[in-house]
């Protein structure tokens, strides 16, 4: 195999955020940009020679170009082979994997692309690794690439090129097999094919269309019309493949319209996020996690119960109450899936999730949209038993970076004086900046968001997004605990109005940006 070493210069902006390196496609198209980052990862990993790497992607624009480049670089850097297909690191006991995705961000030549490294446990690389990739990217001066023809990505099977194995697998069959090992497909089939549960799934023109057709329609007997926007498109039809009520509007209209199906769901660009709705009802992801935790023992893979659960800090505390009631530990981690990995590996938790439409378990060590959708159970009963955390998130997108930084600085300055202060019915119990001590590897992650907690269990959290590609995104997470079942159906924006006002008082985002409302409410 002929290998070339290409001289290059570092780019200074390759810091992986919450979920890998995410930039505009145009940024990735700069000469050597993708190559530098991939080489930085390879240089930071130890003992790669002869190992097998998984390469997966969400099929968005630029995936195919990037895959060809990475195949040649993996061969040149001494890997033994590549398996092309998603979510398979654990199944094939691979060394690790590269995932080409910008998740729920829009796709196409003028939109977003991303790349992240997942370790041998299947989950996203921990912070110590992502820091090492970044450090290396700032000094890199060359990368290695093999001289070879492009590989045919559409023929399933193994090809051997000068001793380097490239295996392309049918990801849908693999995934369906995994789901059959977790759920009782016979039982699900009875409820669905009999029409007892009518359903609607919105694949948002992203990767899950073929999976949903195979599992929901072919295997579980749902009608073919139950899967909408099922054909994956490189630009997601020009939409944000983000499963929330704003972006999955076709689903939202049907679920809140006449003759709505019993159950509705959607997933994102790479299939790891999920949105759960019922007829005329929306289940927040925080509730979804709590409900899953409360009902997990009903599912074959979790009959023995959960060893523990974890949620990201801004996620509502609904799951905490379930954990307390079942007497299992509940961990609070910073935003991002890389923080769940150690806990899953150590067997401390079985289930975890985030407010941003992500839930997962030890089966892939990533959040998993379709898996969560198969898991779903009745909501009202759950709220009656555990009370409800009325919850929502307000996003202010593309805020000028200096303004966003000033908002955070201003919040920080107020923290020492806030505890004990009272605003109407809300008295502040604690106000701090969240930092996380990983009890498994001892690492400490600072500045993970500002929290203001109230004595009545309510909370406001402020943090800057780590996945945006334009300016800064301020996220405000609002949460109010409502034990009274008669008030569970009220509109979240109304129930949270006082907290929304308080949030503005603390952070002044409207005043400082001149905006009157958030861009997105989820
Ligand atoms: C957002 C979410 C976070 C999630 C991350 C990656 O990050 O808030 O919960 O883990 O996206 O999800 P941020 O830093 O913008 O708040 V995905 O589906 O993009 O892999
Ligand atoms: Co995603």
C-alpha cells in the first residue's frame, strides 16, 4: 500500500464541544481540515496498529466524501480494518469508532457537518480524550493517507485492499436483531397489528426511516402510512431534523388534530434523539426518562431492575423521585453523553437521559431514539404516582459571543448573594455553578452551567450550548414541581410564567439582546 505524508498547518478551532467537532460544511471543506482532525485523533489514541475501527454516519451531505478520506487515512495509519455502519462498536468489540454526524442540526452544502470519536465501550470519548484531540490539533504538521481508489460504499460484504479489511454491513438488520434481544416483539406485535395502539412515526427525512419501516411496519405490523418522511435525504428536505413540536410539525399537527393516533414519535438526523407524544399530549424528555425508569422492569432486558439512573444536570428532577422511590442511586452529570460512559461501564447505572430528547441504556452507551420509542408507556398514571415536573427549555440562538459571555459573567457575579432571597412564592435554596466530579475516573469538569434552585423544588438553569455553529446559544431550562394531579394538564408556559420572568431578571437576555422571545421553546 502506497502511503503519502502530507504537510499541513493546524487550524485553531478544532475543539470538540458537547458532542464532537461540529462546524459548517464549508469549514470542513477547507483544505486539510477534516484530515487534520482525524489525524489528531489517531495520533492521540494508543496501540491502534492492526485494530478495527467502526465508521458510521447519519448520511447527511459530505458523509460520502468524508468516509472515503477516513478509509484512506485509517489504512495509512496502520489500522487493521474498518466496519462501516452505525451503533456497532460494542457488538463487534471494535477498538472504537468515528461517527460522522451533526445530529439534529440541518444538513446540506451550506449547513452543518460533524465528527466525533466513540471509544471501545461504544460511548462518546470522555473529556480527557477530547481535550487530547484538541491539543494535538493545535500543533499538527502532517497527516498520513493511503493512495487507493474510492471504495464502493453500497455493496454489503468485506473487501480487502492490500491487507486492509473494509466490511460494509446492513445496519438495519443488525439493529433490528439488537432490539429483538431487548423487547418482547410478540407482545408489541399483538398490540400494534391488532390496532389497539395506532401510531405515527416521523423520521424527519433522516436516517431512521428504513429502520422504522423494517421494525414498526414489517416486524410489528403497523400500517405503512404510520411512518412519515421515511426517505433519508442528504439535506433532510431543507428542514432541521430535530424532533420537537416546532420542527416535527407534521407529526405535531396530526397528534393534536382530529382522529389523532394513540402514540406519536419522531427521531433526529442521526436517530439518537426521540420525541414522545400521545393523542393531544406531549411528554417532555425529562418525564420520558422518569417514566422509562419507573417501568423498565416490565421490559425483558431490564426485568431485574435498574442498578441506577443518571440525568444531565439541566434535565428535570422527575427521575430523581423515581430513583428515590425504588431506592436506587441517581447521578447528576454535566450535559453530554460522554459523562454517562464511566457510570455505565462501571455498572452504576442502567438507564440515563437528557432533557434534549435523548434517552439510552447500556445496550449502545449512546442515546438511542428508536429504542426509546419502543420503550414508551402510559404517562398520566406515572404523574399521579410521582407528581409532575412541569418543564421547558428556552433557547436564544446565535447571540453575539461577547453578549453571551457578558450574560454568563453577570450571572456568576450574582451567585454569592442569591441564596435565601425570596421572590413571590419562590425562595432560593441554592445558587451555584455546576461542576462535576467523576467518581469513576476522578476527573473534574467545571463551568457546566449556572443553577438556581428553589425551596419548593423548582429550578432555573442557564448554560451556553456546546453544539452551536453560529455565535452562542443561551439555553434557559425552567422546571416547577407540581404534586397536584389536577394541575398536570395546564400549559407549561402558563404554569412556568413566574419562573420565566425570574429567569429574565437574573440573566437579562432580552434586555441585553433586544429580543422579545426565545427562538425555540421545547
Ligand atoms: C445539546 C444538548 C445536549 C446533547 C447535545 C448533543 O448540547 O443540549 O443535551 O447532549 O446537544 O446531542 P448543547 O451543548 O448545545 O446544549 V446530539 O443529538 O446533537 O448528539
Ligand atoms: Co442526534
